[in-house]
């Protein structure tokens, strides 16, 4: 694993950063948050035209996808990109039906914002497949025309199904989340899927998909933490108290150093996992470890940053509030730190039974 970007990766990073910085100004973020859709359609079209979504279909392009996720985290932009990319990755893990292949092509072209639906869906045969799911939070369900769901069929295989937003039995209840990302509670009650995207997808592919989703979420959260620290460093250089810049106070310096250490630890875990996926050698629970470290990093950076900004840290007039709010919402998307620690512990215990003392080393 190389922790330094290659020249090609630097070009991807710089191009993505330039595109986002042109569109994602402080004023543009506030304006998008007040719209019904919750995101900038012009920026979405730009992402599609640049081919960003196509990188989600191949493991070999996973590093590029992680770089894009990082840049979105730096700006704390509200966009359905992560959820649409997640749907593309899920479709790429299975042998698709003609309708599934058509959906995948439309997603990659940015022609729809179909997103993964409720995670826990049951299927039963009542003269045809019927899907049910208790109320669950789904990001961008407020605008998505449909949902891609996975469910174990009566035959025992896990299939992928497309559910139309307005189908009978689909209940969508918008919810106001703490940050600028839109979402809604979604419930299925005997819903007939619009079509089957894939008859089956293997448990191994589903496990890898879950790891990839966690890694991308961790990359975005870590970059968000990094940006919060950068913003705070600039502020404490200029903010004067008792005749001195507050950045010269030892307590402030130590606090920011601690936050930066958490970020660096998270980056190491994120790129260990991302590189292993890109090389075709996924590490067990790499996503959970990266996500746990990323949550710790963003929460520490957001709290410290808001504290050092004083009252400015939570006002809508200053960008720091985006990072603070994103930190508060991160555990709802990646899982709580206790959930993630449980996944990591399960992997260590399982591999210890095989004679391995590390989740990242082969068994003896």
C-alpha cells in the first residue's frame, strides 16, 4: 500500500476539488438545503458528465471512488452521489437481468438517483413475490424515484429488486436530519417489485459490498474531519484574545494536535482498506475498523473546532457548522462506535480460532 498519491491520483484529486469548490460555496450549500430536492442539480449533472459514477462499477477504480468521496467530505456537500454509487456497486456484484443492466447504465450516466432501500427486507411468495420491511431511514428517499433492495427469496437465494417509489404498499415519511443530507423513513407492506435486477448475489459479494460502503463512508468522514481542523487552524491564527492569537495557547495547540492524530490514524485505516479492495485482496473488517477510527476523528475534530471557534462554531453564517452537524449524523450512517467495535471483535475472534493473531495477517 502506497500512502502517497500517484501523479494520476493527484490529477483526479485536484480536478474533483476544483469542480466542487466552484459549485459548493457557503451560499450554495445554504441554498440547496432549502430546496425540496436538497442538492444542486447542476452539480449532479457535472458529476455525471465527468464520469465520476462510472468508477463505482469496477473494483480496480475503487481508489478513484475513494478520492472523490474524500473531496466531497472536505466540502460537506449534500449530494446523493454516495448512495447512487452504492447502488451501482451492488448491481456490479451480481449477474444482472436486462432490466438490471439498463438500471445500472442509467445510474452510471446520472439519469436517475435510485438509491439502496431498506436494509432488512423480507420476501414471501403470495402468487408472486411480495416485499415487506419495517420503517427504516433511507438517505435521499425524499427524491429517489425508486429503491434497489436485497432480499432472500423463498428459494433461498438473495436477489436484487427494484421498487418504484409510488408502488402500493410503499410508505415514505420525510424526516429532518441534523445535517444537510435529506432522508425519509421508508416502510414496505407487501410491495410487488417493479422488476428483478438480479436473481441472486453471493454472500461473499454482499460482504465485500458492505466493506466498500463502509470504506467510502469512512473516507468521506475522515476528509470532513480534516477540513474541520484546517478551518479551525486558520481561525485560531487570526482570533485574538488577551492580546494574542488563541492559536499560540498551548491548550489549543495540544487539542488540535490530538485531533490531527486521530485523523492520520483514520487515513491509514481507510487507505489500507481501499487499496486492498483495488488490489483484489480485501481485508476482513477493514471497513469497520476504518469507520470506527473515522467516527472518532470527525467527532473530536468537530467538537474541538466548534469549541475553539466559540459562538461562531454553531452559527449558520459560518461554515464550521456543516462539519459539526455532519459529525453528529455520521453514526446514523456508518453505525455506532459500539456496533463497529462489535464487527471488528467478531473478526479478531474468528481469525484467532484459525490461528491468526491479527485480522490483517494470514492464518498460520
